[in-house]
C-alpha cells in the first residue's frame, strides 16, 4: 500500500508540473506585460531596460525555471488592479470560499445520505417518489438560477435572509469565519443552500443507486438467511459497503464545489476566491487569474490525493494487498 | 437491433410516465428550436426591431409602439421576452447538441483507439484524460473562455474540450471488453485491417453506452453554456442566450423587474428537466443489471 | 421463549408447495406442487437440471423469495409449526439458528468489507446472546471444526484473503454455528475446484452426522447425491417426479428422467464410446401445459401422460409420478 501511495504522490507532482507549464505558456504567449506596465510615452530604451530588469528577454526555458523558482517561494506576480502580490490576494480569500464549500457539503451529506437510503429501501412509498423527483429537479437546475430563485423568495419577497456579502465575521483559531456570529450565519445560509441543493440531489441519487445495487448482491441474501433483521442488514452491512464509493464521491465533489463557488460568489457578492477571479477576468487582471489557477490546481490535486488515501484505508480489499 | 428489440424497448419505455413526459418536453423544445424564427413575434437580436421605449415592460402590458402586448414582458433593450426565450432555447440546444456531437465523436474515436491499440498510446491518452478529470468542468471551460474571449463557436469548442473525456473513457472500457470477443478474432483472422475492425466491427457494439453517457452530458453542456453566458464569458450579449438574459434580469431584480430573470430561467429548467427525465428513463431501460 | 421444539423423528414436511413468479412475460411456475418430508438427521438430495426449481424450493422453506416471486400455496411444517404462517420476525429467529443455508458461490456469500470473524460472531451473538469474548472463542472452535488452520489469526482476515474452498468452509461454519436442526445446502460445491468439491462435501457429511443435523443437498449432479445422501428427490420443471431411498432410486429408477440422469453419468458408460444424453431441453416454465412435463423428451409413454399424476408409491418408500410405472 505504501508503494501505491508514493506512486500517487509522484503522479500529483507530475500533474502540478503540467499545470504550471500550461499556466506559464499562457502567460508567455499572451501579450507583452511590459507594454501594459509603462505609460505610452516610454522610450524604446526604457522598455528595453524594463524588459531586461524583469528578465523577459531570456529564453523560454530560463524564464520557466525562474517562474517555477518564484512560484515555489510563493511569488506568482503582482495584481494589475490592486498592485499587491496576487498570491496574497487569493490566500486571504480562501477561508471565505472554504467556509462556503464546507457548509454546503455538510448540509448535503446530512440530508442526502439518509434520504438516498430511504429511497432505496422503500422505493414505492410516496416519500421516496418525491425524493427522487426532487433530486431530478435538483440536478436539473443550474446553480446560478437556483441562487437567483432563492434570493427572490427569501430576500426580495419574504425579506428573511440577506442576499449579498458575508456579514460579520469572527476569528476562530486564527481564521476569519462567518458562522459563529448570528449575522454571519444568516449571510451563510442562502449561498451554501444554493450549492448544497445540487450536491444533495447528487448524493441522493448516488446513495440510492449504490444501495439498490448492493441489496442485489448474494451476500445480502446470505445475511438474511443468517437471520439478520432488515434494519441490521441495511444500516450495518449495506451502509458500510456503499460508504466507500460515497465517501470518494464526496471528496471529489469538494473540488467541484469550489468551482461552483465561482458562480455562487458572484451572485451573492460573497468575498471569496471565486468572485475575485471573475472580477479579475473582467478587469483583465491576468496575474490574479493565473495565480488562482495554480492555487486552485494545487488544492484539487491535494484533495484528490487525500481521497485516494482515505479510500485505500476504507476498502480492505485494497488495504491488504 | 432488430424490430422485436425496438418494440420491446418501446414497450418498456412506455411504462414510465416520467419518461414519456421527458420525451415530449424534449421534442417540444427541439421543435421550438427549429421553428424559432417562424413562431416568435419579434427577432429580439435584430437591432432594427427594438425600441428602447419598450424597455422593462411587465408582461402583457401593451407596447408603446404597437397594439400587441409583450406576453412575457420586455427587457432593458425592449426585447420581447417570449421571443428572446425562444431564440435562447434555440441557442441552448444548438450548443448542447453540437458540442455533444463533437465531443462524442472525438472522444469515442480516441477511446476506441486507446482501448483497441493499447500500449503506450492507451497510457498517454488515459493519462491526459485523468489529469483533465481531476479538474471541474466549469473551471476548464471558464479558463478557455476567459483567455480566448466570447463567442458562439468558441463556447462550443470549449464545452467539447471539457466533455470528450467522458466519451473516451466509456468507449475505451467497452472496447476493452469487446476486443476479447470472438467476432473480433474472426475478423482479425480473415486479415481485416485494424482501422476497419475498429470502425466496422467494434464501433456499432459500443454505441449503446455512448448514447447513455450522451444523455447525461447534453444537459450538462446546456447548463454549462448558460452558466458561462451568465458570467459574461460565453455567448456575447448581441447573441441570444438564456444565461445572459438571466444575468441581465438579475441586475435589475431588486428594481422589481422580475420577469426578465424568471422566464428565461423557467425555459432553461424546462429543457434540462426534459432531457434529464428522458435520459433517466433511457438509462433505466438500457441497464441490464437492474432487471432481475 | 418459544416452547421447546417437539422431538419427533420428522422435522420437516413440505406439502403442496407452489412458488410462482409473476413476470411481465407470464407466470413462471418455478415450484409446482412439491411435497416431501425429512427426518431428523437425514440427508436428502434434491436433484435436477438448472431451472428445475430446486433452489427455489430451498429458498421457499426459509421464506427468502423476492419479488416478483410469491409462495402461492402449500404448507411447510418445521418441527410441527407451519413456516408459511410465521411473521418475518419469527422467521428471523429461525433462520441461521434452527434452519441454516449454505449458498453456491462462496465468492459472493460473504460481506467483503467485514472480517470473517465479525460475520461469525455476529451470527452467534444474535441467536445465542453470547458475550463477545465467548462468541470469539466459539468462533475459533468453529473454524477449527471445519478444518481451517490457525483459526485464531484467521478470524481477523477478510473474505478475499481466503481461497474458494476455505471460504466455503467459513460459510459452513457460520451455518453450523447455532447447531441447527436443518441445513439447506444449495449447490455447495459447484463453484469450487473439482479437487476441493469432494473435500467440502465430505466435511459437510461428517459435520451433520456428528451433530445429528438434517440436510437438504440441492445439486444438479446425481452422482453426488448417490454418494452423500440417504434419500433422493428428483425434480423436473418445477415438479417432483421421483422420490425414494438412495439405493432404490439409483439401482432401479422408476422415472424415465431419473434413468436418463443416471445413464449420463460419465463413469457408468462402460463399453460405450459416446456419452448418453437426454435429448431436448427443459421446457419454458411459463404457461406450461398440464400433464407430465417430461413427456416431450421421453421415449416411453402412453395416453395418460397428458394429464397430471400424483406421486404413487411403487415400492416401499419409493414414489414416482410416471404413468408407465415400470420398475
């Protein structure tokens, strides 16, 4: 198993290299930053001097190497708009996005797993049928439109919940979080609900499909022949069998959620990474966009790796090979 | 597939009302998409037909310039929402279908080659696919559009780039199992060339799971297009798109002009729901394992 | 606590069992009026081709029939009580406890994500209310009794860490855990290597003899029942066509189908060059006509074959439904 994990880790590093190369290529071929940085009256000599100073007249691979060196030290360029290091801008917004992502996932899991299991065991009941119809609706709704509807209902019409911003925040273990404060918590509800509904629908469908497949297996019949009650078969045996793929999906979906957060943060003006990157795209702030790409890639790769580790621990068939 | 197989399929498919409804909705939307210019009262993207004085009219209020009401209201440019939605559905389906066809063709071909030829080609193609799959689709499409700029053609390509992996993986899996079967050996023994084997023998047999995947991905493609347009990174404002309409509507939502964002959204939901229901039912019927 | 079971010599009596499957294409009469009985400690062989209804009979006894199947008629008396009238909860008490079952494929019988120790101990703790430590000790003893080496270490292993034959032994140990009065073994050796088959069956035979457990051995292999069973029941297309003591059935079969089965055993071919086959195939079980189901393939026959017949005792304890009734 250790060998497998090491192999995976090397793969992750390889992926990161590829991404960094792609990002660098984009940067290299996407226009001359020098032109953008100097006023139009600058002389040819000044342009040349700046270019030399920034190392932009060196060959491709040399530039890539210095790019990597800088990246590993945490320097990914300076924002055109804010005139601050791009990395800093993004990192300071990570807590906001992660808080959103985690609350959405927690919500989706707490409701989704029991609902999916119920829909699998009692498929004919009206509750199950409504759950399945609901889940179909959930995955059919584009995230952004769902957000708008929620805003319409809860902010515009009912006026119960705020629709923009993060509200008050408090420091928890050095991280700035919203949910400990009442105001911050209220601000968190609509955006996380928006993301959660899609994930919820996905989890319900997955759990249901997984359960139905597991219940058809021979060993379930054998457990029944052993005299186990349906409750035990479902909640101990079937559940552990589907837990492994479900946990995997949940882990992988966290990456998706961070991507969905881009849209949600835009709608709710949530001050996270996503909103920053959209604003930067529209504002032509390329360093921030590329820094976002690299950082988010790092997060995904780490996440996938973690999921792999958890998976190998949970499935005895892999653990003990 | 012979006639009896089709009849059996239809018999079983018919059993679920949801499936029928999904099929009906999808068909309706397809019809709308094809006939949009003929059945809409106005071409909302022809600037000569728009009058700014008509902007922000609520549904069924009379237009200041004609005696016909805007059935679903008008937007900030004076566009008839009803017409805009019809045109928007057209674009959604156009993007959805064309990107699906392109990515399915491309992906299936690569998966076929990968599965049949094996070896390093297989490893390379699958490695690329795996790397791409570890990133969310929306992110990849977003980056492409952000760097390339807006445009209808561009977004079709971007969505195709995102989706080819799903087809490639499925095609490869099916090809791997088909490859071991006797009819392939028979073809090889008679000296048929590799390309012909792949295309003539194996391809027809792996089409079914590809169709199953396509039913899922079409809806995704449609949602992706509208999401990107909503963010201002998809189809430009001068072309119809449900996503940009919804965006426009959201900006003025708090001023009370609710119809600009609601109706396009309903239209979007309708088409996606229809396709998903149809796809769900198709998958249930085509799935041999759950049929005991 | 339910009253102590009556210790009569007969522990199982199946009467007129009918298990039908209501499918979209029609009604499949998988078990169509089957009756037999079993004494304490007796090994009964239920033999027939695939699809003859033998496994379904076994499942029906334990009430393990799923949709679209249903036990439509009949009586299953176990230690004097009719199992078909029992509630699910009452059946749960009996399953794995008074009546156990061994399935065909050991690969898929065990839950892959739990240790085999857990699965044995689970059975013990549920049926016998043991403490965990006591159950653990008993589990080790059980594993030893089925011939698994180093049982104490193996208790914490997972099913995929065992070979096929070992896995089946584990399954047998689970079945024997609560010392049941009856074990239903559904093709217990079919999925195993030929060399292991005899081992597993011999093990089962020894165990049931030792504990006085009755066994129904379901198999398609008549040579097996000839070797291991006391009584033989032959099923065809959902009906019981012959029933009797092993020696009598093997040496002097009364039904043409049984005769065909015995003739097709490779070892008995003597001077023939080609294997004897029973021509034709078992009929489609949907909408079967009345009358002897074997008649289309039978080389004997008279006019009565078109109508149903009951099991008639031709010789002491030896029954058949064949109209020919030739010995």
